[in-house]
């Protein structure tokens, strides 16, 4: 039993260090959630609809230039992600994985 004590102490220290390296996620306030419900989500829905329309209008030109993926991500996917997939009151970082797609 005494031989396992240093090993168990080492395990506990590594366990505590792993938990301390986790970053705490900030919880949005009630005001941020209310602003999101009342203003940002409806505007995001309007932006998504306008983006789909703009994408359909620009589709022939995008096809000629070979930038269909880029224009669809910028005009349709990102506004839809902003509106439908992020948490309530969570504003930052919805466009972080943006990358330029070249074919």
C-alpha cells in the first residue's frame, strides 16, 4: 500500500492540474439574452433571407468565376449560423472558422 501512495499523489496532482487548465465559459446576462431574442434573431432571419436572395441573383456570376462555395458561405451559411446555431445571448465567435475556399 505504501508503494502506491506516491503514484496516487502524482495522479491526484495531474488530475487537479488538468481541471485548472479548463477555461470557464462566460454565461450571457439576461439583458444579452433579451437583446438576442428581440433584435438579433429577427435581424439574423431577415439577413438570411436577403442573403439567399442575393446568392440566387449572383449565382450565374459566381458560377462563371468559380466562387460558388465562397459566396454561398458568406451570403447564406454565416447568416444562418448566426441565426439558428449559436446559443442564446452568445455573440462572439460565430464566424471564427472562416476560411477562403479555392477550387
